[in-house]
């Protein structure tokens, strides 16, 4: 007969041979645990890996039919007693339970008591126990804080407000976040009554924030729910529900609001050109950390952020790559000539991105997206680069918010880019469109007409009408980057021909908008690259 272990006290648990019992326990594949209370829950939770590899029965007549940590609790009469080991998870009723095991159910194998079993379990790896302890500590601390500190914080800081107005805003896309944030800042935040407090709640669609650090930094100026205060606000909304006003909750939520019809670009420019209220400002510690990261990357002087849009980010964020966006994609390798030029100027190229289609291997180009990416450095790089050059995507907003010059490359759909402010020094290069039926390139007015006819079905519309986007060549990209670099260095010479062509382009766009009754702020009102417009004057016909 196997040795019967009936320790039901701490002292008896100390006296037992822990090593021998641990070895016995490891060989058991079928274990019955009697008792479905706190101690059983704790053991199953803290030593998941150990119990997962074994056939476990949980017996408790008072909790039969319930479950504990994923295991069903059964009555004692339902149990199978042809097992290797029994654990009695009760110190008070240990003797009565063991008597029932021996005399009623006929079990004559090894039995271990609560305290002895817990001491034996200590011989196992403690990682899961450590995680469990930390989770319990955080949970208990939060409950304690919520019952005292959260109430105190709310009463001290927010009881003076008659109403706390809550607003959701889209936070899964940087470009959209900026637009709705700017509209909120101008139309609500600046005009709120003294007895009102306004709070933004970021809405996330897909896997994550487009940039969580953006939320944290902007929250220093505009109150919003962040990682650091989310537990407090969750508690406050639940406990003081009558104090919160949600009547305009979705006014700035990108899912439900067509902001393009509500907010004029002047609102956005007022918001982010106001140096008295910078939405992105760094602490001295953050700047020190960022400069350290730059040195790690190998950046010791001027650098240019380059970006080539692809489908991988949308696939990661939303589980699909929307066809409408594919026309905005670029090949990162098309920057080769431009990167070579920058090297000759002593300027590094930094390839931006978060989820990208593979690494890049260009001399003088640091693959930040693949090797160094962080949400914070997205902000810092875009705000401290000599200029941004790349396809139009949400990340360009981080450069524009911080007044970095911008070169937009391969631009399509000129009528959807009013979400963020552009400045007079910014330039762009459009993708040309070839009409397979007419066997020629379209001019600007034909491109705008096609774009407005296609609306959000541009890929389908263009395919049906034989229209093909032509990707920018390496030299076209290089020429635009040379132009911006020369402008910033003060050596660019704009000749009379270019001045006349730029004036003609803007007049053509304004007249077309007026003739068709479109909203002026819908369209991109910055200069085209001088070299491009001089080589493609036919587009102004």
C-alpha cells in the first residue's frame, strides 16, 4: 500500500520529505482535487503549465456544475477514483474528507493536505505564480485606490464643473486623428464655458493606436483619456454617471461624421500655426532620449525622412488593404537616386514606417522602419528632420504639425487632402494618368473631372475607363528632393517660366473649382515641383 500523507497543518507540512513528494507528484498524470474554493483557484492559476499537462478532476458538492479556472466542478459521486493522487484543499475538514475517500469511495492511494501541497508546489517554476501575484497586487491596489484616491481626485479636481462633456475621436489613423482633433480644438475646446470640462476618448478600430505616443504627448495640451489615466476615468464615468454629458459624443468620431463637409481648412491652420499652444512639445528628458536614439541610428547631422506607402500597414491595422488606397503606394527603391544625391550633400535619409513590406537596402539610408521603430521616435524624427519626402499617408501629419517642410510624391486624388495644413513652401509631384483609349496623358482638368466622377471607387472607375496611373521615375523623385533641399539652403533659383507656370496652375485649379461648384478647401493648394511642371506643361491645357 502506498504511503498515506495526511498533513493538515503547517508544521506537518514542514516535516515531510518535500523532495520525495515533489518527485512523486511529477509522475502523476491523473489528480483529483477535493475542494473548489480559493486555494484551488490559486493553485490552478499560479501553476497552469503543471496542471495543463495532467487529467484534473475538481470535487466539491456545494459547487457541482460550476467551473473554476476552466475546469468543471463535479460532485463526489461523479468522480473517477482510479487516480494517482488526491489533494485535499481544506485544513478544517481534512479528516472528514479523507475518511470519505477511504471508506465511502474506496480510494487507498496517496493523499496530500493543503499546506503540504502548497509547499510541494513551490518546487515548481515560479514564473506563473509571480505573474499571478503581480496581477493580484495591481487589482487590489486599483480597488483600494478607486475607493479612496479616485474619489479624492475627482472631488478635488472635477467637482467644480457643472458638466463634463465627453467626445470620442478616431485614433486608429494619424491623418484622421489630426483632422478631428483640430476641429475639436477650435470649435469646442477653446470655446467651452468656465463651468464645463471637456474630455476626449480615443476610439480605436483595428489592432491598435496608429501612434500611442501621439495621444500621450497631445494630452498635455488637450485633456483626453490616456494609458496613464484610463482607470481613473473608467471609474469616474461609472460612479458619477450623472455628471457626464454625452449629447455630442460622436461629433468628432471619424466613423460617424463626415468632417470634410463640416470643417474648413482655416480651422486646421489656425490650430497648428498657433505657436502659443503647441500640441506637440517635448520635455528636456524626451529630447535627451531622442538624441541618444539618433546616435544609435547613426544620425549625427541633418536628415530627411523618406516614406513609401504600401499595403502592409492597413493589412496589419484593419485586416485588409483597401483597394482605394493602393493607388497611393510607392516603391521605396525608387528613392535611390535621391538618396545618392543626399549623401553628396552630407544629409542622411531615414526610411519611415511602422509595418512595411520588407527591409530596404539603399546606401546612406537608415532603415528606421525595420530596425529602430518606436512611436515616440516617429514624432521626433518627423518634427526634427530637414524635410519630409514621400507618398501621402497619415505619417506626413506628424511632420506638418511640427512645421517640417514637406515634399509629397506620387500624389493622386487631389480633392481628398484637406485633412492637414500645407504651407507655401511645401511642394508636390502628382502621378500622371495615361488614357489607353485616347492614347495620351490626361491634363489637370481631365484628371480632376475623372477623380470627382470616381469618388471613392477610383480604382474601379479608372479600370473601367482605361485610365492608368504612371509611377514616378527615380529622377522625378530626385529632382523634387533637390528642389526642396536647395530652397531650404537658400540657393534655389526660380526662373520666370516656373513662376508663370505655377501661377497658371493655381488659376486653372481655382477656376475649375468655381465652375463646378466644389468646396475650395477640398483641394491641394501648394506648388508643383518646378522641374515637373516645366517638363509637363501640356497638363495645363
